[in-house]
């Protein structure tokens, strides 16, 4: 008998523009954030978080999509204010990390890369699908949370890392109990310190449809938790 095996071709980020025109655009993410080039804008103000302080009913689905480990959110979770042109609904969050011995944040601060980066993806409520939202520069709003190594284990992160071990291969999924999303944000009194710019999705098709908010302060997890994240799952590559 002959078996036909389908092989997924590996495409490095340098060649993403060959498969998706957007990836060669002028407003591509991620970026290196340099303080000397940032302008302070006191009119932006703080983000209004809605539904971040409670665990919605039911469970959330965690899956390995090949580029990241992604958690599909349910419940009424929204952000607005802070210069955003509308209210944005939280759809999913996911993580980016490097190889076992390589940092993996996508955004860098003054050239410094962090071990892991968390993205909470929100869609402008005037749209009803990602496909529509991706065509508009104000279609999506992503919150970027940098993750650094600290002394203590982060209890909020433990459930997630434990569940990641169940989605080690592309296409795998599992269910996990919901929790208040604010558990994954920097401390409340630091949330007004963020960087804002107009950018793109960081994976193909690289649509330039994202209002980025990258928090200045990282959250911290233990060295063991970083290691567990990096080894739990196998993924493709990133721009960084
Ligand atoms: C990951 O990054 C997934 C994608 C996400 C993409 O591949 O999380 O999510 C889905 C649902 O495919 O794309 C549209 C979208 O959220 C890029 O997201 S990112 O720019 O925040 N890294
Ligand atoms: Zn991302």
C-alpha cells in the first residue's frame, strides 16, 4: 500500500510577504519601542475595562494553532476609552515565546526582548466578523503584555501552563475553567503606562488593522513557569 503524507511547508517570516502581500507593508508589527521616539499623550487617558474582574460562566477552549497557544474567550469582556475610537470585544488571548533557550516576546523595549508575550485580541463592536474587521485600520485592538522572570511562581499563570501540556501539537485543544482576565494584566495602578501605535497582525496575513497597546510594565512568572511554557508545545516561527 502507498500512504500519502501531507507535509506542511515551513515558511520563514522573511518570506511571509511572498504568501501574503500585507506582510511587506509599512505598518507592520511587532516593533522595537524606543523611549526617545515615543511622544507622551496625556489626552489618551486610561483604558476602561469591562468584565475583566469576574470569571464568566462556563469553560474556555485552549488550542494550539501552530503559531501560538490560543484561548477562545466567551463572556462579555470589553475595552474602550484610551483613545480607542469605539468599544472592542475581547475574542481570544494567546502567547508568543522563543525556543527552549531563546526569548520570545514580539515587541521589544529599547531592544530588550522578554521571555514571553501575551496578546489579548479585541474586535471593534461595529464589526461582526474578523474578516470584516481585518479590512479596517481600526478593526482590532490588541493588548500586549510582556512577561518577565521573577522569584515567585505566578498562581494566575499556573492553570494555563498546566493546560498547555494538553495541547502540545498543532490542532490539539482542551477546556479550562474561566477566570477573571485581570489576573493576567499588570497591577491596576500601572495600567495607565502603555505604548500606543497603529500596526498589524504579527502573523500572516499580517493585516494592518490593529491598534496596539503594549503595557510598559511586564507581569512576572517563575523561571520554571517560563520553561514549562516553552517546552509544553511545539510551534512554527515568528517575525522575532
Ligand atoms: C495567532 O496570531 C492567532 C491568530 C491571530 C494571530 O496566529 O492568535 O488568531 C486567530 C483566531 O487566528 O490572528 C486575527 C488574529 O487574531 C495574530 O495575532 S496577533 O497580531 O495578536 N499576534
Ligand atoms: Zn500575538
